[in-house]
């Protein structure tokens, strides 16, 4: 056909009749079987061969008519493959002299020229004429000579065309092989450099002193990238194929498609974290000495690469995932469509493109999430500095839209799917918060239980077998079983619940920010055209909403799974604790007094014992509470006595109250007083009618104190009631009086009702030796005083205070010195030896 077309181009007086082999849509349409005349090649292919022709559907018209622009509608461009050429010789005036035909100007058509019939009618007439002149043309010698010449010219270059087609196929195959080898070779080199970075360089950087802060954050998720790349190459190596093998391309596509999901999960996390990597590297660069050491380690670890920064290696995954589509498209470009793996290769290329699109979309979502999920702790000054006209207008518009929603003026955009997810998230958050508080309280009680060690005290029960068993059991519990239980509880329950509670902050901030962006979006939703800023607001809302719809179900599911796992771990820990305690008690069962009882009887006894112990403990708590709330009966200091006298004279004895505990003022006009101080009640309510705050007079300042801290004052007599540890004496006049810390010799005396022993007859000869004891309990109220216990032996240093008053004595007890009331002291004889006066 190439030679025949050359004949057409060189000999304009030879025209070729073309029969259409298929329907061609153009201007006008060609139907199958219709004839047309090839005027000239319209376009050339890559091998400079005509690919399409300008055809005329008026084969009987002279050449001058075909060049006329008025008949352009009768011309059509048809691909070469749709035509079957039939050489035809026409009888026309231009056949006589080709040169004159070329040089002669075209003859214009007359004004009254009748247009020729339609192209289809002309083609049909041509076919009829050819059929009628079949016999004449077969016998025409000129036709036979031209036909033979054309046939010879067409047949001669067929071999050249096939050779060139083979050469082109070989070149394409060679290019396909080179592209495939490039993909495999670069993948192996890429994997090697990543392994050098994560193994050699990372281990060398960890040896630097001082250690680099947050070094592990730079290599986050790179292990997953290395793993998926290694699996891709190992999949190819397992098949033991080379790029020259015809099945290698199909194997490569299968490997890529099978690993596309893992590749996406690995690369999207790495690319989303890459901003953190660059920020961390920039922080290293700000310290010149540190950065110099890092560069030395990088160059010494891999001198052939000549890298000068960590980003040289860490940016490779970012570049590699984007090169996969380019490499696969290059291979597909040089692969024949008839290749067995062409469809699979095309699918692989499309998968790589979609993979990059999804990774970019995920990275954009992560950037939005990282921007809005952070919790900022701003001071009032920082918040004031952020205020401007734009922020005030934006917040005002949001508040106005929110009020319209709440009042029903404007409809609210409802998203049932998101509302369900949000409700479940808040339900989970409440459950996690309550569980966190309960676990912390549980561990606090367990720590208090371990800190109390009653077995270390002497209980005067050393000879009893239950006490010995109790000590051994409690020692084992406190030293081995319970500490192990506490450690496992903190590891398996407390730490996970704390981490999960911290993870709730990000989704909660995103949900709150979505509400703000929703209010902004509703204000611009109905506008026909949006500005650049308004379009950015709409895009931000859609991004956050899409992100929450995609990620919140996964977060809720994982949080619920972790919550059930922690509850299961809590239950299993107590089950293990019960087994350990049962194993411990089995060794002491026979030694305990109730170890021989039947199970039912034992559990009945245990239940009764526990209830009885609980009753005693409750009774003890009430007794302690009564003692703590009991009125203070210890004597007053001289200053307190003066205040009592002033308050009694001013307000009367019925208005005097005493504080049962310390009071710290927290509001205006509140007083701060100590336990035991005396006050006078002025009003049993404050100015607002609150009876929980009483207005009192403290002997100078006036203010409010809680009424629950006040109790009516019971004045203590100068001589307290008799004490079991108190011994009285008789003076020279025969009267009975109480010993006090006054100088002079004190003789023991007896009441008149008590019979006098024989020792009294010899009192003139011997005087008993005396010792000073505490007759009553005394609680120190300041650092100058010291506490006493009834019956405790004390040493009197001075029987008066610094002002010479005998109401207070300076004593030493248990190695401590301080003042105590003198009338709380008593004297007891120790022997019948002569004694010196008590001073």
C-alpha cells in the first residue's frame, strides 16, 4: 500500500477507488461497501506512513471540483484500516497530459452549473457501470498493464514493512525490559538504604552522649515500610524468575496487588508523621555542636552515599510511593496490548495511582485532625491578645446561629449517623472516667492497707497459736502476694485505663470543633457563590465531618474492646489473688482453731465472726467520734481565763461557746480560730438568714464561724474529779486536800472512812519517798505544752511558769519538755525511806 500511495501522490491523474470495509462516522458518513476516491494522505503515522486519507464521495467529478471549498462537506478523513483500494483509470481531459493538468488553472464552475448527484448515488452508478463494462475492461491492454505495474510495486515493499514492524517490536520489548529492571533494581537499592538508616545509623546515634531527645520519633513507622518492601522483593525471589522471563511481569503485578493494602497502611502512617520528622531534625540543626556530631555519624556509617542529613534517608519512602505509578506506566507504555499480562499491568498501574490518592487524602485528614485536636492551655492575657475584629465577628455569628437553633427560629442540620456515633462516644467516655476513678480509689485503699502493719507490734499473744498463724499469714500477704497483685493491677488495668482516658481528648476536641464549623457552614450553605475564605470554611467542615464519620466508629470499637479487656483483666487478677490466698491458707488450716469444722459450719462461723467484727468496728468508730466531738474539759490558760471573764461580763455565761476544731476563714468576715478557743454568740445566723454561719465575738475581732464547730462551754472547776491514779493527803488541821505542785513536804493521808494501817503510827519516824504522776490525760495545744497520759511518770523541772505562776509547771516526759497544768499532777509514795521535799 505504501507504493500505491506514492503512485497516488506522484500521479494526480491516477485515482484510486476505495471501498469502505466498515462504517465510518465523519462528514459525511460512509457505510460499509460504499465507494470513495482517495484524494491525498491526510496524516502520517510514527513510521511516516499514511494513517488516514482525504476521501471524496464524488469519484466522477474532475480534480478541480474536489479542490473546491464548496464541496468540502463531501470530503471525509478515513483511517487506513477501513479502506480496501481498487485502482481505476478514468477517462477525463486531464488524463492526456499530467503536466498540463497540473499547470492548468482550475476552471471555475459556471453560475448556472447544475450540482452533481449525491455521493452515494454516484457510487451506486459507478458500481453499475463497472458491472456493465467488466468484459470491456478485462480486455483493455492499458488497464492490464497499469494493474500489473501497480501490483508489482505494491508487493515489493511488504517484506520491508514486516521487518520494520519486527524491529519496532524488539525495541519496545527492550524498553519494557529496561523499565522492569529499573523498578526491581531501584527497589533493592531503596530497601538497602533504609536498612542502613534504621540499623547502622540509628544504633550509632543512640551511642552519642548526651543522648538525642526523641530520637525514636524520627524512625516511627519506618519498620513497617521496610517490612512491606522486603516482602515485595522476597515474593519475586521465591518465584526464581528474572526480568527476561515472560512470566516475570505477571508475577510482579500479582505481588504488588497482593501487598497494596499493607503498603497503604504502612506508607500512610509514615507520610502522616513525616512533618514531625522534619520538625525534629530542624530542632537538632539549631544546636551546632550536636548537629556536627550527627553529620559525622551519618558519613562514617555509609561513606559511599555521601549523605549529610537524616532527611536524605527518611525522605525516600515519600519519594518511592510516588514513583510506583510512574514506573508501572512506563512498563505499560512499552508493552503490547496483546501481551498476556497487559490487562493485569494496567490494573496494577491504576491501583498504584489510587493508592497515592488515598494516602494523600489520609495525610490531609491527619493534618486537619492534628490542628484541631490539640488542647491549648492559654492564660487570660493570651486569650485577650488573640481577640480581633475577625474573631469577635466569627464568634458572634456562631452564637447567633446557636441561639436560633435552640429557639427554633432556624432549622438545625441533622446527621443521624454522626449523632449516633457522638452519643456512643460520650457514653464510652463516661464509663471510662468512672472506671478510672474507681481503680484509683481501689489502689489507694490497697496502698493504705499495705502501709498499716499491726503484726509488727507486740500484742502480748506470743504464746498463742492463732496469733502466730496470723502473723505468718499477714507477713506472706504483705511481702509477696499483695505487692505482686498491686503491681499487676497497675500494669494491666491502671496504666491502660489512664492511656485510654488521655486518648479521649483528641476526638472530644474534634467533635467540639465540628460543631463550631457546622455553625459557620450553615451560614454560607445557601449562598450561590462562595469567596475563597468561605470555600475554605466549607472544606474544613466537610473534612472534619468525613474524618469523624470514618475514624470515630473505629475509635469507639477499639475503645470498647480495650474497656472489656481491662474489665476481664481486673476479674482475672482477683481470681488469681483468690487462688494464691487459698494456697497460702491451706498450710495453716489444721493449725487454726476452726480448721476442723465442716465447710457449712466453717462458713457460718466465718460469717458470724465477720459480722461481729463489723459491729465492734462500728461501735469503735462511734466511740471515737463521740470522743472527738466531746467538749473540751481541760483547764484554761491565764489569757483564756481573762477572755472568758470579759465575754461573760459582756454577753453572759449562756452565750459562751467553745470551738471543737480549727476554723480557717474562706469568705469575707470569716474568722480563723484554733481548737478550744472561747467565743460569745452574737447572732445565730448571718445577714442572709443562713443559720450555718453564726456571728461571734472572739474577745476583740468579730466575724462568722461555722455553727457545726461550736459547742456550749462547760466551765471546768479548779479541782477536777477524783482520779484512780490520784492520792490525797491530809494537812495539819486534819482536812483532806489534793496534792499540787507546790513546794514543801507532802505526807500521804487517808480519808476518815478508810482504816488507818499500822504504818501511820510510825509516821513520825519514817517518811515515804514520793513520785509525781499524771492524774489526767492532757492534750498539748501549742509547741510550749506537752501531752500527758493518766498514770504516766513525769519529772518536774519547775513548779511554776516564767511569770512565777504555780498554775503551770515545766515538766519532762518521754524525753520532751513543756508546760502542763499543775493541778493535773499527783504524788504517790514509792518506799518508806526518808525523802526530801518535792520541788
